[in-house]
């Protein structure tokens, strides 16, 4: 059999070209679509920043949960006319939580021009004094100490006997104190009139725990309590103090001890 070597033949590369050409065309079309998409995004961004964004500005700020909304607005630096897209909810929340008097906070942007802030402020149960500077601080039911605002009312009882580290701006709390502070919070919530009759609670440490030495505004006789501190045992103590006053025993009764099952009148000579 004779083979004609002069007959035409097709190289392998040329034979593959019919399948490659459609792929190249699809790639070109994909690149065109991609470029168009990128250009559209750029046009939209330019339109947003030059036309829409200047029209979307902060106009209303609503703050709930505080009696000092204007002070928080100034602290956060919120100003009418601030571009709405520049408001960062997380950043605003972090700044709020940096304030020791704020227990929790939520921030919500409301399109197109409003910002709603809800804060849960710590509720003081008493005041504490720095032993050196005598600066006034407030303390809440969780044992968190925070500075008193200049315009805040001081209709809280004094809590003394807390331990302060040297140079510290807040006391170091024994975890057991927190349970007492919760008791005090419940008394204030349930019977604010009884809370208002207490002028000072002094915490006296002992080997077995601590004793609460309570001074009432209308009596010279201090009352000793252990936990729990309840409305009922405070009412009982007030009845006994009225008895002491009625019977003119205030000069001879040094203190009233409510730590035992039966109250004890400790007598002596008052200096």
C-alpha cells in the first residue's frame, strides 16, 4: 500500500482551535460584563457621596433611660447635620459602656435621619466617701462605684467601712458585700420611707463575716444587723427604737443588737 506524503494535513493546534475560540469569546464577554459592573459600582458610589449622602443627615436623637439626655448627647459628640452614614452604632455603644454609671446600652439607627439610644443607668443604693480626698462616690446594688454627677441629688444613705487601696479611686469590695447591697436595694424599692430613715450603714468586719451597724436619723442608738437585711427586721428595729425613746432609755442603751433570735439591749454609760 502506497501512502501519498504530499497530501495536505492539519496541525494538532489548528484542529483544536474550533473549541478554543468559543471559550475565548466567553472570556471576553465576561471581562466586558465585569468592567461594566465595576463602572456601575463606581458611578453609584460617586452618586451616593455627591448627591444622596449630603441629604441623609442626623436630625433627631432620642435617648431613653436617663434624666440627663443632653449631657449624653454632648459626651457622644452627636450634632445635628452629621452625615448619617458616618454614625457607627457599635462605636457609640462602646463609648456609652465606658461610662461606669451605665449598666447597659443599645443604639439603633433609624433611616433616614434618626438615632435611638436606650440606656440602663445604675441605680445608687448609697454614697461612699474617699478616705483621703473625701470625694463623694455612688455605689449600686452590684457593688460598682462611680462618680457623682455635679447636679445629682444626694438623698442616699452613707455606707462606710469599705476598704480602699492606697491611691485607688474606688473601694475594693469583698464579694460578700454585694449580697448586702442587694438587700439594701430591695429595701429601697419596697419601702422607700424606711430607707429614708437610715442615715448611715457601717460595715464592721469580723472573723465570721461582717456586721452592719445602722444609724437612724431620729435615734442616737445604733442597731446591729447581720444578713439578710429585710424590711421586716428594719420595722422591728424601728419599733424598739420608739420604745427606747418613749421610755427615755437613750442615755443608757448603747446599742440594739438584732443579730440574735431575741433582740438585745446593750446598756452602759454613754460618753
